[in-house]
C-alpha cells in the first residue's frame, strides 16, 4: 500500500498529462555487435544494425544527425548517419573506448580509454586528437557539463572523479568517491553532478561550483542481498525533480527525489539493469538489462513497468532520438 501511495504521489507531482510522442531508441548489444532500433510508439524492434566489436557507449550528436558508437574491441568510435542508419565514418579513440561525452560545441568528444588510463579528446570534424589526458586506473564514466566548462571522468580502480578543464584539457581536481565509480550525470543547469559507485553501492552528489561532495546516497532494495545493489547508470529529469538510478544485478531502478535525495520507490526490471534514458516527453524511461537481454519500459505516470522488449545479447547503452 505504501508503494502504491508513493506512486500515486509521484504521478501527481510529475504532472504527466501530455500524450506520448513517438521516437526511436537505439540500443547497443555488447555480445552481438549490433544496435537494436526500437519504435517507441509500437514498442517493437524495427531494425537491427551490424556495428563494430563490443559496442558499449552510444550517444547522439547535438544536432541529432549522427550516432557515435564505442566499438570497444575495435579500438575505435564509429559514426552512424541517422538518416540512412549506415556507418559512414570512424574516429580515433585510443584503446578500449567504453564511455564518452560530447561537448556542447558538438565538436569535442571526450573518450574514456579503460586499458590505457587516459582520456582522449577528439575533434569529430577534423578527426584530430586534441589531447590525451592521464587519469586514474580503469577510466570508464565520462560526462561533460551542459555549460561546457567541465569534463568529468571516473576511474574504477582509483575510485576517483577527475575534473578536466575543457579549455586547457588539464585536470583541476580529483574527488575520491565510493569503490568502482561507473557513471556521471550532470543536472541540466550544470550545478550538480551525480556519480555512481558500483561496488561501493553509493551515489555521490557533487556541488559543481565548489567541487565538493554535498551528499552520499545508499540503497536498500527489499528482499535483495546488499552486495547485489550496484548503482551504474543515472538519468535526471529536465525539471530537476527526479533521478533514476540503475542498480545493476539487483534488477531494480531506484526512483529518487533529486532535491531531498529520498528514495521514493524501487522498480523491478530485467536482469542486470545497466543504463537508461528518458523519452523525449519524459513520460517513459527505457532501461537496458544485460543478462535478460531486453529493454524494460517504465511508464512514469504510474511508475510501473509496462513492457519488456527483447533485443540482442547483453544490451549495454540506450539513447532516444527526440527528432525521429
């Protein structure tokens, strides 16, 4: 009953009454070397695209004309033309690219090279490598603030967030967080950054102006052993009210009040939930579930999982094209 009350309250607070707008979701399938293309109106896979080996991180260009793909085992970033859905180019990436982030200028791509302990910065137009920045051991997570001032990398073994000045390409501060940080997500106003620590079981909220941690969250999923609660992907709503945290092998997504940091609910999804993305009108959340090989669709109006969409083996990343 308590959960139902919470869900009803969430629906009222979010105020979701606008009709859903159709779009296309792209999902990287790590073990199949493919992308699954999902029509968000029919909730069905409409196309499967062959890509490079071990695709993991994927992101859209700022003008929504291209999709960038970390082909980790090919040591490259592939460029997919969204009009034709064909691979049209590759970019230098350094070894084993896993996650990356694009600067708001739509030109500078920051790539985490897990095997080399560096971040590679590439100009996507000229293909020039602008910088290679030494960071901690096993860098993975990568984010650029919406205002373009900061790039942040997470190093898993070093358990740090590395704050890179995007004008100088130099690290200005290192912040120690929980064990094995995997992902960073900035608020839309660039005032806070949320970082997940997978083995630590925590999420760390950083005040960007002062570069100091202001809160540390932990999670307790009812009926799930604590060692299976492993935060990875994070998604924040554009109005700054809610955060959604993928909790890995616990098979749940945490719904968090982004202002008070209270966990409002835990939603059961597929096995080993990894990354997630909101659709363009923010009425649905899509999660990639690696072990079960599917994508869960959560209706945010009533906070219920309404669909499981079978995709390729070990889906890793998901992004939704808001212009399709």
